[in-house]
């Protein structure tokens, strides 16, 4: 009957430490990229928003143009009626008919003036919308220039590190398979709690390599013995002695 090997605490620590070193190398690559991915996404979103704004302005300009066109048509209709009524004045039979036609002419003249006012106001509004669109276009160009620079920077870093990152990601998956399942769960939980991703840290100058709080001598002695897995009582990170930390090497 086959037996399952019971790994020692030292072997378990070495396995999770190897995983930490691999993941830290991946984190270094992400740090090289810095905020670039987020900056690129923000600039892309900004351009999308500006495009929506320009589309809305275009719709408003089109609506204003339709309005002006309608008012010009109404003005022409009113002017045509004025000419029609003026001809009718030549054939009136009495003052009553003359006054009635004269009132119609006055009403149409008011209609012409009202349409002129509407056209003038709409033309000002149209000019404002056009200026707003031009400013938005300039803004899009500026943002696109920034986006192109950021994309170029990100693409260069990605090209330089793509192969290494892929290899490390594969190594990380392989390393996880060698880590004790319960220890792996603890490792991932601790790692996700800290921005620097450090879940396994060595003792440095008698202190925790994560939070830098002092580790008592007795505690350090227990850590060096590798009889049990010990975590920092301050930050909860898994602690290893410097000898084990130096012995576990990971190649990119």
C-alpha cells in the first residue's frame, strides 16, 4: 500500500517561501508598470466620455439647425402673406376691409420680427455649441496624446517583461501545488491583506521583515528550530529564519 509522505515543517516552510519569492518577482514586474494600466484605462474612459459629449453637442446643433430652418420657413411664409395682403389693399371697397387687411399685415410683420428674434437667439446658441464642440475636440486630442504616450510606455514594459511574467506565473502555479493546502490558504489570505504582497518574511536584525516589530530571542530560537509554523504576533505574517530564507532560491 502506497504511503503519502508527511512533509516536515521545514519542508512546508521552504515550499511556501519559494512561492512567496516567485510571487514577489511577479509583484516587482507589476510595480515596474506602476499605475500605468490604471492611467491608460482612465484616459480611455475620459476619451469615451468626451466622445459622448461631442455626440450630444452634435445632436443639439442638429436640433438648433432644424429649429432655425423652421423659423426661416415661417418668416418666408409671413413675408409672402404680407405681399398678398398688400395686393389685396388695392382692391378694397371700403375702409372696413382696408383696416382688416392692414391688421393682417401688421400681424404678419410681427410674425416676421418674432421669427427674426428666434433665429438670432438660436444662432447665438448654435455658435456656443459649436465653440463647445471645438474645445471638446481639442481636449480629445490632448487626452489622446497623453494616452498614446502612456500606452507606449506600458507596451514597452509589457514586451520587456511578458516572457518573464509568463514563466513566473507558471512557476507560481507549480509552487502552489507543493504547498500544504491549509498553509496555502493562510498564505493567500495574509498576502491579500498587504499591499506589498508579503505573507512570508524573514527575521531581519531581530525584527519581523514585514512590520519590523522586534521578535523576542526565545521566539527567534523556536523559528530556527522549524518545529512549528510561527506567525508574527503583530502583523500575522509567517516568519522564517534568515538561514532558510537565504537557502531557498528561485530562478526567473
